[in-house]
C-alpha cells in the first residue's frame, strides 16, 4: 500500500477487477490490473478491441466503479468517494479529452476553455491560460462557437479545457479518432508538449500505433490483463508488440 | 410502415402521455358541455313531455315584448275565456292558471329565497287536474286562503314541514298561511332553482294576480284530436291579442328558456374548451417535431429502402390520428365527469336538476372524435411534411439535423400581423367614445395581435430571454449562462412552448385589466353619483312590494325615498328597457338633465337618456308613440334628456316614466330598488328605523353607500374568480407543454450534460440548469402574455366608451401572475431536471 502514497505517482490502479453481468454470462472486463502512472509522464494504453482499455480509463477517471481493487489519483482513493466527492475530484484533479471533442455548442471557444473553472467558481490563472492558448494556437479564435471551428481546432480547445485547471492527470480517450492525420499529429504534439514543458501527466487510450508513439510508455492490455509494457516506444516497436499480442491470441 | 408506426408510439410513452393529456382536457370540456346540454334538454323534454301527455294546447296572451322568462312577463287574460275555450268541440277539459311573484317568510323571520342570485320566487295556482306538472310528495293541494304548498327543495333547505306557519309577501298586504303540501315539479325538486309557492286559483288571483284574470289556460284534448288541430279550432274563437299554441311549442319554448338560463355555463365551458384545445395545439406540434427529430435516421432509412415522401407523411399523420383517437376516447370518458361536475356545481348553487342518467348522443361522441383527431392531425401536419423532406442519405450520416427553415418570413408575417392588430385595436379603442362595434374591432385586433405575437416570438425570444437571464447570470454564473443559451438554442420550440403560456396569461391579464378598470369605475360612479344614504334591494331580479318604500317613507328622519320599477315598452316600434321612477330620483342617483326637467315626469312625460336620444333622434318637446305591454298606445311628450347613468335601475335605463304611468300600463307593481336619503345628521336614526320597519321583509338588504359599493364589487369578483379558475386549467396545460419541451431538451443533450458532469458539474448544478431554462422560458411566455393581455384589456376599456371610465392596470396582480407562471415553470422542470441529474456520467459521454 505504501508505494501507492509514493509522491512520484499521479495515478495508479491496484488489483483492479471489473466484471459485467453475473453467473455464466459474466464478462471480466478487467482482471486484477495493477498499473502505475508516474507524474510528468505521457502513458498510452493499447490493446485489441475488447481488451478492457476503455474500461480501465473509465475506472481510473472515476466514471465507472470497479468490482474490486483500488484506484488512486494522487493519494486519494477514488473507489471510496461518493458522487459529490467524485465531482470535486473531477473539478480539481482530472482533465478529459474525448474522441468526439464534446464542446458545449452554445459557448465560445474561450468559454469552453474556462468552463471547468467557471463551474468550480475558481479564479483562472491568467498566465497559465495565456500560455495554454498560445500553445494551442487559438488566440484569434477565442470568440468563435465550436460550429465555426475545424475538428482539429475543436480538439485543441478541448485540450486547453482539460489543462485549464492544472489537473493532476489528464485522461484522453482516443483523442485523434475523429481527426485527419495532420490535425491528429498536431494534437498529439500538443499533448506531448504539455508533458515535457508544463510537467503535466497524461493517460491516453488509443488503438493507433502512430498516436501511441508520442507517449513515454505504452501499456498493453489483452483480455482485461496488463500483458506488456514498452518504454520510449517507436511506431515499429509498437507494431511488433501488437503483432506478438495477436499471435499470442492465436497461439492460445 | 404501420408496424413501425405502432412500435414508435409505444416507445415514446411519456411524451405521448403529455400530448394525450393536453388533447384530452380540451375534448373533455367540449364533450362535457355537450352532454350536459343534452341531458338538460332531455330531462326537461321528459319532464314537460310527461304533462303534455294530457296537455294539448295552451291559451295565453300573445306577447311581442321578448317574453321568455317563464312566461311571467305576459299580461293576464280574462278568466271568462276558460268557458269559451271549454265550449270548443274537441276540448275535454280547460284549466286557468295564475302565475306571479311572491316571497314566503318563515315564522322565525327568514325569507325563503333561492340559493343563488338569479332564479325568481314564483307563485302559481293549482287546480286538481291531470294537466298540472306538480306532484305532491307530502300533504295535499292548497284550498282557500291561508293555505300554501311549497317546492321540496325550498322545504328541505328552510326546514319547513306540513303545518308550519309562513307569511306570504306580495305586492299587497302580507298574508298569513299554513304549509299544507310539498311539491316536486315532475321528478325535479324545484323549477331550475326557482322557489315555488302554490295556492288555490282564487287565492293566487288575489295575492299575485287580478281577480277575474288568469295567466294562461291549459287545455286537454278529447281522444283522437291532434294538438295542431285543436289549437287551430281554439284560435278561431279567441279575441285579438290572445293565442292558442300547442303543448309541443310550449315545451320547446320552456326547454329553450331553461337552456338559455343555464347557457352562461355552457358558453363559458365551450370557450374554455376552445382555449384548452388551442393551447394543446402547441404541445402537439412540439411533440411531433420531437418524435420526427428523434427518428430522423429511421425515417431516412425507410426512405432509403423505398418509402415515398407521401408514405412518410402519412405514417406520421397516422400516428397523430392514433394519438388523437386515444386522447378523444379518454376525453369523451372524462367529459361525463365534467358533465357530472357541472350538474353538481349547479346543484350546489341551488338549481335542482333531475338526477336522471346523463345523455350521451352519437353526435357528441362523433364531435369528440372529430375535434380530438382533427386538432391532433392538423397540428402534426407541419412536422409530418418536414419528416418527408429528410433525404435518404441522412440514414448514412452520423449527425443529422432536420432541414431548418429560416425564421425571417415567419417574423415578417408576425410583425405585420402585430402592426395590423395594433392598428385595428387602437382604432377600436379610439372609436369607443362614438360607440358601435368598437369592442368587436378590438377583439379582431386582439386575435391578430396574439397570432402575430406567436409568429414573431421565435425571433423575439432571443433578445428577451437574453435580457431576462442577465440577473440570473449575475447571480448563478455559468449555470445560468448555460441555461439561458439552452433556452434560445431552438427558438421555434421555445416560442411554441412559451406561446401556450402566453395565450393563457394574455386572457387572464386582459380580464384583470378589464375588471380592475370596471371596479374602479363602479366605485367612482357610486362615490360621485350616489346621493342616497341607503339602498334597499332584494337578491334576484323579481323585486318586492312597494310597501317597503311606503314603510321607509314614514320613518322619522327620512328626507327622500325614490322607487324604481322596470319593464319593457315599444318606443317608435322598437322594444326598449324602461324604468319607472319617483321624481326624487334625481338627487339620489345624481341624474344630470342636459335639457328639459325631471318634474315633467309627473305630467306623464317620457325622459330619454342622451345616448338613446341620439340613436332614436328624439328631442325635448317632441312626442313619440309608446306601446305598453297592455297593448295600449300613447303619444308621450319628451320631457327631457338626461346623461346616461349606470346607477339607474341597476344598469342605466334608456327611458324613464313616472310611477303612475307605469301603474296604468303594467299588471305587476314591484320595486327593484329603493333609495332612501336621510336628513343631515339622521343617518343612524334612519338606519335603526329601517331595520325595524323592514322586519317583515327579511329578503330586503338595507345597504349603506359603502356596503352597496362592496356588494357590486363582490359580484364582479365572483365572476372573475370563476373565469380565472377555468383559465387556470389552461395554464396547467401550458405547464405540461414546458415539461414536454424540457424532457426533449434533456434527451437531446444527454451527452452535453455528461460532459458538463465530467468537467466538474454536480448533479445539483445540472438540475438547476434545467430548472433555470424552464424559468426563463416560462417568464418569457408570461411576460409577453401579460403585456399583450394588458394592452388588449386597455383597448377594450377604451372601446367601452363611457361605461368604464377609469383605466386601471393592476400591476400587483399582474406581477403575481408572472410569479405564478415562474413557479409553474419550475414545477414543470422538476421531472426533466431529475432525469438530467440522474444520468450516470459515463453513459452520457461514452461513444456509441
């Protein structure tokens, strides 16, 4: 337990199990997953469809409740929080980037970025927001509504929104899934920059090896278990491991 | 196609429940009104028909003076005609009957009056024969002076039984009598709410009629002779001015008179049903727009696999017809409850209707279905046509939006209608002083204004809601900002939702302005003009004996007593309302003569109000021919012209004659209102004196100026209360509409709400957001309605000319309406808000 309180971890999961259904129809989405996410690291979670990568992300972010095991954001045990506690956690310690951008269509780009702060009634850190807006390169687009922005621009707004509250960790769920490759690499470069230059922690679920190659580390999942890990990944290295994974499935 | 439609209907139960409810309420009131009318007709047909088994022909005075009121306004005919009629071949039996007004006073000094203001206290004669509709449920028929029978409803209410002593008050000296019988009218415990006292013919003639005269002769035919044939035979022997009509005709007349007496309720309920259906229209439009929007992909798929545009339209219309059919069925069922309710209400106010089964005609059922289905289908027409315009390719797209039409044309048409409506209404307003159709013009203008406002409201909603939301945003921050922007996101839908509320509140506000102004005008009228210290009145319109005025006149300290009687007469061939007054009337009601003099009344002159003089082109000094109900004609000199005065005879008579002129031409001498003026400083003494002197007349209310004013204002308030109550139901329908719209908004924004939760919004915040959205929509609709309604009310006040001479906008009351609408809006949001807050964050944001 004590290493869970290790100050160097932004988030961690311990013996995490998630079972959907019960009896003979029970599906083990996660089976005894233990994984750690150090601070100021960019971690990608990969795996074939049904490997449990999205479930892991949802449990880590407190959006889904695990059947057993623990999740820590910093040193807070997420699994012990009630709805109000989870809401507070999401306000103060977590940022989200979704595949489908999920911006509020009635708000301008600027209002979307400051939305979490407005909801929490927190005073924005001007200098921090300034640096974010410069990083996402949207200064001349702040007054626009989402419908007037391109997909890449919308996702950059979403990134800035996720970072606005200086969260302990940002969870990204297939952030490039709805983008063309050029916009996608812009967004990924941005996420990487956040980690390197601003010291943020990002956990990203993806099935795209090119996207995962921007991360510091790739965690591979299969059938609800952590099966492999790759540090300083390259695209070809990832493809190789994935092929091994597929072969492993075939070999069983 | 059909299977898809049915599945779809079942899948959207909640939404449809709201729609069905809205249509149902409208249909229920419509059907309820119809059932009630038919039931009343049927019971009276039966009631009167049972007697007409024996009754064949009725002989009576031929009246041309708009006689309807139970025949009481007809002049009596000579009793000798009974023998004449009986001699006609084919007549088996003829009975003369006497009818008039009499009030009974119980031994402990209570007046036996109807339960509610309106129905008269009638006196009638009874002759043992099979022609009478009276049935004795206790005791026997009255024989000779000092015996009376009374109706069962009154006996029950005043705990009168056989052997009880009562005093019979008529125009002459009071008569002591003993109750010897209790009667019902057919199966009914009273005659449409009237109090009935029954005497033997000679006594009836003495107390309420004239010896030697009867009001009508009831005739029984010998077997084998038709009513028409007998009526024709009798007519041949009758003198001029007397007619013989068949029992069938009389039954029809009586039924019509009773229906007309109860017509107030019916008209009112029918108008209300209309308002409810109209408001319901908006909800239906919204619902079907939503159903189509939610199914865009499914409909596109149907198009892709070969369904034609017409098929799509028909499918949606078919669904509407099914919804309308279900709603109509429920509405028809619920309509019987409404009919029961109306009967119960009438019973509560003392109108004893026979408790027979309710009559549901095929026509009523047909009407219910026709209206229910037609309203629903026509409201769904727009959405159905839009559904057909969904391109097949929409099935393949991820996000589909229905083709949205520009609001520009709608706004332009709306603005144009608003302009025209305003012009017409203001025209009516300004025409008010000249009279003649001014109110109708305002009415037409009002309809244009309301429709125009409905059309323009989507465009109007943006700035208004933005402004309305500003203080909320200041207090609640981003939650309120989101709520506000959600409210104006779909202006068409917001406007339709708010319009339902707008119409209800426009009507209520119009009423508020109208009645506040009326009340202020009445109050000032009484303050300005009423010189009398005391006003003596009985409830109802049948008046009381002149003995009351004579008693008042002899009291010490009384300076002036003015009597008023009313009647109809034909002036220059036109039937007019006329009042007979004492010349002292001038000071007590503040009558102003524009020419001539009040004292000419005593010389037998006729006085004319200014408006009548203008209309009939009469001038002081000229003469005019007046025909009285006793069929005599007199050329009367116009003795003067007076300013219209609403205090005269309870509402402003157009013509005045002296009491002696009235006495010469009218069979019944009853005062409707008596004014008493005390000598300065003797008010207390007169008040005490009146209380003592009028002890035998417990039905007379002695009211001081303040009490008189209050009694009139209370009547206005009662009517307003009733109307407001019914319009309240329209507001409830509007609230259903708000709930409906919000439920859809929440449904459409599930993912957005999930996102807000993900970035830190609490459940409470989400619920607040939905509630605030409802709040701004409700307040928007309410404000527009209140403003529009107040302006229409003001125009109506203006159009009334001098009748309502005070413009009063009851700001406090209107503010309460807006507040109530706001609270109702919040209530409507409770369900959708709970739904929105309940969604787990994950399901809300997870991609499909």
